[in-house]
């Protein structure tokens, strides 16, 4: 009985994704702490809020416990997930561990919005510093985020047409979010 009660309490703590994920004003209005969290990460790491939010939108659509879909054995038996990606930022286990050590954020959780926003901004700040990508260059920041720093340097994205289209979509969303944010009453 206590176990069931524990899991019910834990499930009730999960934040539901916003109803309108296409409008940043609606997202921040519905999840009132998120704007401050995203702004704090932006100021800390020098990455625009709209870049952080556009990447998070692409990775998880603001679903706290997002995971990649399972593969299926013989076409019908649920099998393993293709990666360890998890949470708002779809961060891999090893990359999240690097973040926790490097940023000193040992108690962070991938299913916590503030931590995920900080992670995305941290990763993009490293991409900016290490790869010379402008902090406002959403397209290339997303490509580095998806492919990793080594993959970006090796231009692995050139062999993946859908990823290049997706990075264009993320860049367009960041611009759209910026226009919307300019008109928000926050």
C-alpha cells in the first residue's frame, strides 16, 4: 500500500507539457516558472532563451520524461531503446554526467525543466567556445547538439538529409519564438 501511494505521489509531481507548444508566450504563461528558468540559463551561459527553447521543443516537445521509441524484435516484441536519451533535453547518460561534473550541478535531473534548460545552454556554450558557432546560430548549435562536437567537426550531418531539414526547422522555430517573445507580457 505504501509503495502504491509513493508512486502515485511521484506521478503527480510530473509536469504536464504545455497545451500550446507552438507559442512561446503561451508556454511561459502556462508554466510560469519556466521563463525565469530559461532566462537564468541564458544569462549564465550566454545562449539566447529562444535558442534553448527551440532545441528543447525539437527534442522533447516539453515532455519531462521523453524517451526515444523502443525498437521491436521480430517486428512486434518491444526491445531496447536506441539510445539513453531522456528528459526535456533528450540528454544521453554520458553527456549528462559530463554536465553534472563540469557545471557542478550534481543533483540535477533530466526531467527537471530548469536543469534541462541549463544543460542545453551549457552544451551550446561549449559548442560556441569549442567550435566557433555563434551563440545565436540556432541551426549549427542544433547540429552540434544532435551530432556531438566531434560529429559536428567531422560534418557527419552532411550525410543525413533529414537532420539538415530538422536543423532548419529548429532555426525557424527560434526566430518564430523570438518574434512571439518580443510581444509577450511577461
